[in-house]
């Protein structure tokens, strides 16, 4: 009986330790607005809402920009860092040589850097939420 209680206590301690290191919320990325850019490009406004409980000193996304026919026009790498904890951050990125109306979808292709402050690079896909208020979808 004592051995069983010790074993159960060990499991309970492991569960508490694991819960303490888990993410507490989501990091949402919203493609909020398009605006024509110069020359013949598109300005994309992104909102980053960090509800994870951690600040990010590194946050780089590789995006595939699909044209009006659904064909990949280009890959675009954007660096949104830093992303402070419990804050909403606005970032503006230029998408050159394609009209906003010609962008049908933006696909999150890869995340080469997702680094919480003072920690190792993390896999952000599990707690990342994507959305769009534009005519183009933002998807994983």
C-alpha cells in the first residue's frame, strides 16, 4: 500500500510540473487589412495577440503568397519580433509587385524562429491561431 501511494505521489508531482511548463493560451495572428503599396505592391497589416504568458524575442514566419488563380506567387519571410506578453502588436509588411486584389490566400509555410525570451526555439504551430479580415485567407 505504501509503495502504491509513493508511486501515485510521484505521478501527481510529474503532472504538476508538466502543467507549469505548458502554454497558458494562444498566440493569434490576424491579417487585418490590405492597402495598396508602392510600386504596384500591397501593404499587409497584421495583428499579433500574445496570450501565451511568454514574451517572444524571436518570431519569424515564412509565408506562401498565392495569386488569384491559387498559384504560389512567392515566398515571403516576415520577422514580427519582439512580441511582448499579454499585448496586441501591429506590424506592417510590404508584399512587393502584386496587387492586394490579386492575393487569394496566404499560407504559413514554415516558422524557422519561434523563440520565447530566455528559452530555446519552440514549436509554435500547436498554440498558433490564424485568421483574416481581408478577402485573402490566412491559413496553416
